[in-house]
C-alpha cells in the first residue's frame, strides 16, 4: 500500500514503446501514477512539469540526446533525494556506474523481471545477482 502523503508518480524514460507500456502496466498495478517520456528532452520536460509528484525515475542508460547520466544530474540538482533506477541491455559505462553508486541508484539489466522494477521503485532491496 502506498503512503498517500508522499509523492507516488514515477517518471519512466525509454525509446522502446513496448517497454514503456510494460513498465506503465506494472507500476500502475502497484499503485503508482506513471509519467512516460521517449527521450532525454521529454524526460526533463515531464520532470519539470511534475517534479513535486515524482517519487522515482526509471531511465534507460542510452537515452538520447545526452544519456541517462546527464538527465539524472539535472534531476538531482532539483530533487536529489529521488530514487533512481537505470536500465540497460549492457553493463553501465564507468561514469554511469559511478553516478549510480554516488546516488544510491539501482541498475536493472534488460530484460528484467517486472517484480524487480516494482521493488526498485518502492525502495525494497533487490536480490544480489551472482
């Protein structure tokens, strides 16, 4: 059950329409309001429009233009406490790995289980991969 006194919107940014629909469905079922963006510019626009309602951001590591790291750095300047989940098909680049470590972010390797996404967004610990 979500706490009604806290923000419950999740910004999900990815250029894969199928993944956006899947994330939206999973997170909506878990009680979140989902805000979708298809590139870095749209992600920042949506963030600035809804900044106070957002509890977590889910960003594809290869967002264009600029990449997920640049998007999150701008978001963190405004709301540094937001939970950040980065996704990608490959291991994160060293700069993104450092950003994840410094901001207590999470990286989900695609394809990821839906339950892992919901747990990451909610702040629950994820099982450690071998």
